[in-house]
């Protein structure tokens, strides 16, 4: 019994904790879209505190105020955006993008 307990304690000490290094928490950024890369599924946003590069979750909720749901390809530079993201393992993954300005691909 003591040997088993000692082994479990050793495993608990040796096993690295993911929470401190990998899970940094939620981030919300408001700014202007600088660039969208559909191939890499990324969005670059310029905010008052600098540039932020987000990897966009394939299941992210992307909405334009007053219009509804859109896809990543519909976002254009210059659009005002609020991004909710989760920082994990050194990456910032956007789970929600809400745009205040509807800038679409086709200008007619």
C-alpha cells in the first residue's frame, strides 16, 4: 500500500501541469481588420494596444451586425471587429468575430 502511494505521489510530481503553461485564458480585442488569410485561417487585427494575429477556429461564430452569419472569406481589411479568443499553447484562437462594418468581396 505504501509503495503504491509513493508511486502515485511520484507520478503527480513528475507529470507537468498543463494549466500554467498552456492555458492562458480568454482574450477580447477590438480593432480594425488589417488582413485575412483564408488558406491559413488567420485574421490580423490592429487595436489600440498593437497588432494581434488570430488563428480562426473552423467553428468560430462570425457575425456582421444587422446582417447575420458570414464566412471568413467575406471579411475585408478595414472592417471594425471585436474578437473573442482563447489563448492556448502559445496560440490565440478566435472563437467569435463580430463585425460592425459589412465589407464584402464584391464592389458593384
